[in-house]
């Protein structure tokens, strides 16, 4: 019956065509704008009929407008709160949110009288435009939405960064004594551009026979034709700009890439070997991270490299990098050729760059000797709170899913940090049975290792459940702060207290009532705390 009354009193609008026709009607229109999932505000119908009969008459038209398919009302979609839009001459002249009957009646009466007196409306906006009140609300909502999105993006970026950093960190640790070196192809060609054996190449011979002697062992030599794609991967995190000159120099023929292992450095090298990590370090590399790269850079860029005394030193007037440089003169008949200068070798400047070289050039070695399994993030936290009456089931469930329970706490009551922790395990709480009051609460922080664990605790009937990981972690800091310990309980001796109270009554008769009240109040407690 209520639906029939609403239909008779209010025009139903569901399409764009109906909406446009409604806006062209003369007089004042009050539209109840609603979303399909919640429906119009039927409770207001008696009041609307009353106002129309008393003062509105033909001046007021009521409508119920479903916003799902009307573009002008898109901003109201999904709202459960009633929206009352006043329309006159196709414009919005007022807007009210909520189901406050007296407030709506007052505003409706005011608008009808304004129309009767032919007064101008205080507001005249397009129906698709937000009112100042809406704008404030929208700005607040938008700020919250943007903050949530930014938090989600930051969290996602942090997780992505952590995942990205895990691999190079692990590899730098495992490869702390190894590094790499890549020759430019020109090193293995003669003056006429013909291929020559590596032992006929002065840069190669000096490296192997002089600089590497008792400093580095050549573990692998890889003969390879480098491509631009390989170069881009190899130079990631090297702080080297990949230019046309660089790519041309490395792709101008077959070359050699070396996988090197550092020996014990020279006695004058300032970094100690083996490396001594600070106390408390969980894992300590054999050689300080980046040290093997810095030692190799020293050998090729110093005029007095640290080599053993029994090895003939190289010329001291220049460095290795300065002695071996290739200057290419462009072919005048080749329009794409250009002048360029190339060194003999390139080495990764630090450990992160080395990891990219190894994964690009020595991928088989990495897969075989240094396999990497991506760490699986720990299961998220969730939290439960139970009353004392649930203890038996809570205890059994904790025993059944002991691998999932991260924290258990029995508290005097649920008000941290005032409430003190009585026990940290169900077994300990059972041992303290004589101190129990029946008012204790149990807080459990659970790793959601499986749905079975979560559902088992949820089925017990907790009075509080927290499924959000971050909020559950915050509860750890709140209920289980670092360094917190269970309180020490001391049994309450009622006989001694009664004797003291009796003696006090005999000594001071005028204070007997106060003493009795104090005795009665004390009997409520069954344990005290030390």
C-alpha cells in the first residue's frame, strides 16, 4: 500500500528522457534521488503529502529519480543517504542530504513560500554541478581517497623495491670475491683490422701476466658477440651512459668477457681480508662488498698498482687504461661511420653492477652455482580477542595450530597498557588457576598460514576480529611491546587481613564502620600484584 501511495504522489524517473522531461515542468520540483540498491525514501511520503495538501498544491511536484542511468546524477550513485534536490526552471535551487523529516519539511515549506512570493532562489546551479556543501564533502572524500591510493602505491612500491633489492643483495654477498671484465673487440684485431690471437694482444698479455699475477684468477673466459640488448642489461646500475659510441665499440666484432676471482689483496691494501663484520651482523661476506671491484679498478687506473715484488712492474708513466686506447678514424666513403675513441676494457665499478654483468653474460654459471629462490613474503597477521568463558576451546585450538599462533596473552581486562599481562601461553594461564577472576581476556595474534587456522579461531566466537595485516601489527606493539613481561602474582591471604581488621576494631571503635567497609571491599579481589 505504501508503494502505491508513493507512486500516486511522486513521478517515477529512471531514464535520461524522463529526466529531461521532468526538468522542463513548471513550478517547483522536489526529486528524491536514489540508487537502485537502496531505493527511494518511502518514510517521507506522509509528510510530503501533508505539505502538498496544506500549502503546496499545484506549485510543487514530487519525483523519485533513480540515478543509475542518469549522467547528471552520477555523483550520487552508490550513496545510501537520501538526496533531496529542489529544481526550478531546469536549475537546482537547493539540495538537502539525509532523512531528517523536520528539517526537510522546514526547507520544503520555505521553498514553496519563496515560489509563491516570486522571490529569487539563493542558489541557481546546473543539476550536474556540485553545491558548496557538496564541494566541501567531495574535497574531504577525495583527500581520503587520494591518501588511501597514495598509501597503497607507496606500499606496493616498497614491496616491489624490497623484492628487487633482495636478489642483488644476496648475489653481492655470494659473489663478494668475484668480479668481471669485458674487452673491447678491437683488442683482438691488428692494425689492419684482422683477428689476432689473444696472446698476441698486448693489453690481454699485460693483464694476465702482470696485473693479475697473484691478484686475480681467471675462472672463465667467454667469447661472445655482444648485442645492443645485452649491453643495455649489462650496464644497468653502472652509472655509464649508453651512447652510440659505446654500443658501436662493443658490437664491432667478437670479444672476450672474463669471470675473475680475487686472491688475498696486497699487504698495503687498506681493506682487511678476510673482512670483519660489526658485532651482531647475521651474515658476513668473506670480502667486503665492492672491495674486489675497487681493487681491480685500482690495478688498471693507478700508475703504481699494488703487485707482488717478484713480478716486473708495468711502466710507471701511465696507467693501463691510458696505455691502451683505440682511436678510430671514420671512413670518408661511409656516411654512417664516425670518429670514436675506445679503451681496452670495461669493468663493473661496484657489486650491484657486477650482478647485472653476471646475469647477462654468465647466466648458466649463475643458474648452476648461485640459484636464487625468490623469498616468499610471510603470511599476513590477523588478531582475535576472547572472553574468559572461551578459554578451553581457545587452548585446544592454540595447540592445534601452534605454528600459526605468534602471540598469546591473557590480560586482566582489555585496556592496554593499563591492563597487565598475566600469562603468555595457555599452559601458563592454567598453572595460575588460583589467581583467576573470570574477568580475563585473551588476545591472540595469528599468522594466516591457512584458512583452516583462521576459520577455526573465528568459529570459537571471538568478541573482536581484526583481519587487516597493518592493524594487526599495530596491535602487537600495543599488547605485546618489546621487553614486556608477565606480572608476578602473589596469593592473597584473607585470614591475615581479617585478623588485622579485628584488632583495628578493638583499638579504635569509632572507626569500625570504615574498617568493615575496607574489609568488604578487599574481599572482592583474589590476587594482588608484586
